[in-house]
């Protein structure tokens, strides 16, 4: 049996755009002992590369865009699912004038800023390319992240998304972000796609899945896992679905070896 550990990034191993050396060393040891390490994040390909390239970590696979895309270690796409253009256009029409909302759109190549009614920046999505409304139709989109620092504004936006789109999209809460992705896309379904791919590539091999993540959008991957970890600072709803609760990611890695 091969062990596979899926790592959320922001708030799990990535803080202020840096990874603690103890976590880097623990992940390296995990891989050295023959286990697979997988990033499992709401980030795009572009944002994940931007976050991880300054570190020594080289994940074996990536589950990105909250499960909408799965890639190998070199970001070659194994699985993908995209959003209808109409979803992006509707979000732009509604949120571009809503105070307290910064609206982004992610593609397989880049991260775009559509509107900003927040007026500051976030470490989670630190670099982006402005995109004019007239250019919306020229791209294929995987996700629509919304950065909404105010909790009340965020809840109102979440309610609008659910009412407007229903089951035609998934919307995930992550710290002070909302991530709109294609329907039935979660970190759990993304991991399932990866495991099915690995089983097809390596017939007869079974996988024991471990997950570690701090926030609400990690709940589905925790439910999919054989063993899972949240953090002492995680919301209670997240702690309730994990088998372990730790202060640092390396504690869970070491306990799982």
C-alpha cells in the first residue's frame, strides 16, 4: 500500500508566502520514505507555481482550483473541468459594483482581476493581470475567486451565488475568500480523480489517503481521507470531521510515517 498525503497550502503550510523549514523537511522525509505528497488547494496553476517555486518543496501531484484540475508534478494536466462563460459574466455584472468585493477569474494560464471594491491586496492571490470586461469572452475559465474581507458582505455574496446559480456551480468558503468552481468540484472529488488515475497507471496498487488542511474548503477532502488533520486554530466544523488535530503540519506528517 502506498501512502498519499494531500496538503492544503494557505493556512496549513504556507504563511505570509513562506513555508516553515520544519514543514519542508518533514515533507521531504515523507517523500524519501516512498510516500506521495500532493498539493490540494483552491489556487490556480499560476498561483500555485508562484507560491511554491521559492520553496524547496516539489509535490508529486497537484489538485488545484478546489478539485477542478489535477496535474502531475510538472503541472501537466491529468483532469480538468471548466466554468461556463455565462457564470463569469454574471459575476462581473453583479459584483463589479459591490463594495467590499474584489473579483478575480482564473484560467489554466493566468489569474485575472475583474474588479476591485476592496482597495488593498491579499497574500493568497498576490499577483494578477487586469482584464477588461470586453475581453471576458476571449478566455476559458476554471474558477472565480472573490476576496471579501468583511464577514457580513461575504455571507451576502455567498447567499447570492447559491440563489443565482444553484447546483450549476460549487462555491467554497476559504478564510476570507469564496471560490466559485464547476459543479461537483471539491478537494475530495479532485483527490478521487487523482487516486483513480494512479490506480489505472499502477494496477493492483492501493492508496491510503491522508489529508491536512485548516479551513472549510478542506472538509470534503478530509471526509474522503483514511486519516485527516485539522489545526488548533481551525473552525470547529473542520475539526469535527478530522481524525487528528495538530498545531503544526510536521506533527501530523511525523505521526503518519
